[in-house]
């Protein structure tokens, strides 16, 4: 059904997968969680609880409309704060704070969902609060709706986990192999997609073998296949996955549906299946907590809304003070300065680093072209970088700044240590501001 296709660019950073053999461990419930209601692409949810309310694990605390994903309590206890505040990320969002009673009692109203049509299946997924757990945060139910005039030919499961350090998806494939495969089968059948592929980098042979054995055991070989992909960053980029598995290229400004593909993260599809088995919505997250400052690096299941500080302390704390704390991987993650920052739905790692945290100083671009060769989307990063620093919106448009997925390959490959990815991120903001300025209605017109 599927054959491997060559993709552009890519780099080979050190893998640092030291936690690959660490089984997922649950931590004790924290004293409190602070759950932002904007943990998805789209408008933030509105709180549906008030201070003083008692909630259970799985109780709905935030709901919305349009492009959104509902949000549920991750601990049982009492709501102690409902309001809007500025998060450590700089965003302003509604927040619900819950003081845990330590019991972790499940909401009595939780029931196993059922469906008979595609539309009912998608509604069930919406109720689960599921978003892309690989870091995208896009509401899963919305992604499952093919745009008018389009239909999905392929379900592609992104199990690459190409970021250094992170091994949470790898553990998902090993520890919940059957749930992953059944989740793929359920989604493909419910959404009427004829063929599915699980793409796994070849640095994870144990996961590849386990998935293939389970597919054979279940008798799903006629429509589910494991694609063994050469290890290269960013093999897990959505557009890269599509091209590697199908040979199709998503057009600039287009969507995977434009080439007949639905792409889902492997942990996302596993948790969708868990929801249809237990009825429990998305309330916890498996994180890789690692780095040279972490006392007990490993993979841990934590309640959504727990602070970074509490999560790290619950695993044994730090062995030394870090110079840098990153939410996510070193290539695409976000450095944080406030360790009270809450863990969100799409967070998949916390890295606490000292030795490799200091970056060399920037030097002028030498036009060597390494960033161009490294770009998986065929862009000219050095030119976008220059345009961003010059605040030149015309050049940013010319060099297609909005097509960049900010994977960091260009910055990794740069011998001048240019902060190209950060510059491109700023360039997108400049471009958006200029577009907004040019398209706003003229006063008095």
C-alpha cells in the first residue's frame, strides 16, 4: 500500500534518547493544578465551574464553540480560583485552579461513548477534549472533518518522535501496542478511510516490530501498514510525513486534506481509543522529564495543569541548578523562565539542562547554503532571516515566511550560529502585522 519516498533536507542532531528504556511511571497527585482554558488552537474555552465547586477527575470545567476542545478537571477537589490571568508564556487566558483532595475520584457521570455514524464518532472525539499530542494542539475532532469537496484517502500515524531526548511516544508504542493498533483501526473505519500507515523512524526497531506483530495478530494487514523511515530530523513534520509515505506534497498554504491525508500523532490515536474504552476524557499527559540536571530522568504520567516545578519535584527533583528549562524538545521546544508554568495538553517533555545550555555567539552569515540544504520544505532560511531582521514584509512574503514550520534544522546546520528559527518566528509576526494593517477597513470609508 505504502512505499518510502525521499524527502528534502533534514539534519542529524544527537538523539540523546537515554530514557527510552524507562517505563511510564505515575506520580502522586499534586496539591493543586492550574488549568488554562486555551490549550488548543482556536478560541479559549469559557469556564463552566465557579469558585467553591467540587469537581472530579473528568468533570467538564471549560467549554466553547467553533474551533475548540473542551477541558476537564485533572484532579478531584475544590475549585479555588476562576479568572483571567497572564500565563508565564505571556498569553492572557482564563484559568481554573483546583485544590486537590488527593483522592483522584472519577466523575460518576463518565460513561463509555457510543456512535453509529461518522458524525457521531467525531462528536464523541470532540467530547474527549483531544488535541494533537505531538505538540500541535489542533483540536482532533476538527481535523477529522474533511473540508467540503475533499475526502481522506490515507490515515497517516506520526510515530517518528524525531526530537532529541523525547521518548514518550516510543513508550506508548511499547506499553500500549494493542491500544495504538486498535485506535488506528477504529479511526480509519469510523472515518471511512481505506488505508492507514504508521510511520516509525528506524531508530525504534522494537516499536516497529511490536506494531507489525500486533497488526498481524489482529488481522489488519489489509489496511494498516508500518512504514520504516530512515532516522532524520524533522521526519515528524506533518508535511514531511505525508511526502515520505505518499510522495504527495501539500501545496503552500494548503492542508493535508488537499492531498487526501489525515495525519494523527501516535499517542493521540492511542488516547482516542482509551476514551472509547473508558469514557475518560484527556486529563493527563505522559512527559519525558530529562536533561543533565534531572535526578531521575524518565517518562512520567502527570495531571494536566500541574506546574513544571511540582512535576519535576515529584520525580525526585533536580541534581543541580539548570541554566535552561525547555518545554518540549531542544529543536522546537520553548524555553521558560517561570517554573510555575502549568503542563498543557500538548507538552511532551521537560528538559532541564546545564552543560549544553550556552549557545555560541552569532557571527555574520557567510552564505554557505547549509541552511538551504537542511530545510525540509525547500525554503531559503538565510534570506528569510535577513528580511525579518530588516522588518521587510515584502521580502518576507517573497521568501514565503509563512510556509516555515520552525523545525530548527536551519539553525542547527548554521556554522555561524545564527538564531535563524527565532528570527523567522519574529518575521511571521511582522508579516501578520503588515497584512492586518493593509487589510483593515479605512476609517470613514
